[in-house]
């Protein structure tokens, strides 16, 4: 029986590993829709995302976990011999258990991190500050960018991310049914067991998914591939939505859905109600039964005992307070950055330089280069420079002496704040 379990475990492991490698071989570098990418558009493709992720082979090995456990047994126990019972020292001080687990979510990191990775790639280069992000069609097939980032992956990837399983070998006590076993064979000394768990939480796109995606993209403009007509998307430009309209929108996006589509399909409602949390366990039996004071082999016994557990509830049908709060946070975050960013200009800075010390002085839009020179001279600084401040960087031009009239003006490289 032990060899049978071992063969099955080895076959399952090999098939999962080969399928991962097969998918990797089919997934070449992402081909960006990048022929149109220019100074105003920053393209992010599949290869860019994969550059920050473990390889398929590394994901496979990360998914495994080995657990060793030993449990202390009572010092004394009761055994029956020749029709009488007696107390003896327990021959087994500790019982060992070896467990090998596999977590499918490790194979699909995009499900939980796609929006965060996209934001990290965009923010890694200060030159992207005013660019619009365009996502490769291989990442987002037929969906808008915000939908794609909220879902994080394909339906089957989210489904498998909720699956985990384990197999274990547990040491049996040498005292079975009150009888002390001698010459315990290795095939009976350890009993195999297995378990499969499925939690459908990862299958659904929830309000928390929208909140995470929107928070990651705060201040970043993402290119859309179709007109945004839904209340959530219209919030980015709307100025006249009533509180009732806003509340209806929040209630709508607080409900889970199978895909990040702007409309919750009827199948989502059925799925949220009918798809259970599931657990399956199989535990091998001890292949002997007590008969006439002795253990005898009984081939009619089941090889294993199986346990099935299904859990249904309405938590994915009726959104909670936390779901509604998350949807409201996403709604407000998505509506704020673009309206504010359009009205905030990059500030001018006059940099005064004295030896190794620098002073950064914010100045008005009409402040001139000669005004910066006079400011540096009055501050007894030997030189000055013109600078423009962005969200996460400062562009500074070459220094000029403050004690001389300006000959050639050394502007910042980008000069986004319009020095003259």
C-alpha cells in the first residue's frame, strides 16, 4: 500500500512540474504593442512583468513545503495480554509525521501582485512622470487596463490559486487496540494520508481587488482601449454625481464577480452562492482487526477512509461593510489623481550653491534666471542653478556664477517648469 501511494505522489509531482515547464516553453518574451510607444506613452509588456517574477521552474519549487512533526506520547499505557490488562511503559516516546504540501497560488503571482508590479516598473524611471501607461494586449485581452489590473490573471489561474494539497506519512503507535505489536513491519509502521483544500475566495474579483489596483496606480494615467461608460470609470472626470449615484456605484462594485467586467453577470451571483469551500481528506486504515484477543489481517477492509467537507455561505452574495468601504476608497482614489494632477504644475526651484552646500528655494512661475542669480548673490552664494521639481525627482541645470551677468542660460534638461 505504501508503494502504491509513493508511485501516485511521484506521478502527480512529475506531471505538475512538466506542465509548468511546458507552459514556460510556450511563453516567450512579451511582444509589446510598442511600435507606437514614444515620449508620451510608456509601454509595459509581458516580458517586463516576468522580469520581476520568479521563473516558472522557481515558482514550481517555491510551491512545495516540507513539514516535520513529532508528538510526545503518554509515558505509560495499558495493554492486554492473555486476557489480562497491565500497565507498561509506552514503547513509543514520540511519533513522527512527515508532510509534503503544494500551494498552487505560488505558480500564479500575477493574481495578487500585477497592479503593484506595473506601478513599480513605471516609478522605476523618473522620466516616466508625465507618460501614459499602455499595457500589452498579452496582459489584458479584451479588457480595459483597470479591469485587467483588478483581476490580476485569467479565470483558471485565480481558480487554481485557491487550491492546495498535501500528502503525509504518520508513524503508528506500536500499541493498537490494546495489543502490543512486535516485529512491526515497515509497511505498517507508517500510514499515508492526503488532503486537498479549495477556497474560492481567490476566484472572485472583490472590492478589495479594485482598491488594491487603484491604490497602486495613484497618480498614474493608464491608457484605455475603449470608452469608459461605467459609473466607477466616469468618476475620474465627473463633477456632478449626486451622493445617491455615488452610493449606487459603490454598492455595485462592492459585490464580487468572476471577471473584472464592469457588469456583474448573473453567473457570478449563482457562482457566489453555489461554489463551496471544499476539503477532502483520505487516511489509510490499519489493515488488521482485533479478533479473539489477537490482531488478524482482514483483506476486506477499505484501503483508506475518506472525509468530504463542503461549506456554503452568503458572504460572497451580500457584501460586508468592509467590502463597501473598500469600494468607496477605490472610487474616491480613482476620481482624485487625474483631476488634481492636471491643475498642479511642476514647481520652479532656484538652487543656491555655496561650496558643498545647496539651498533649494521654490519660486513663482514668473521668476527669471536673472532673478535666481540675484537671489544667490544676496544669499552670498558663489553660484546658482535652475531646477524643476517633479513628484519623485529634481532636474537641475549646470551651475553659473552669481557674481557675473548671465551670458548663456543653463536650463534644466527637461525644463518642464519653463525657465527663461
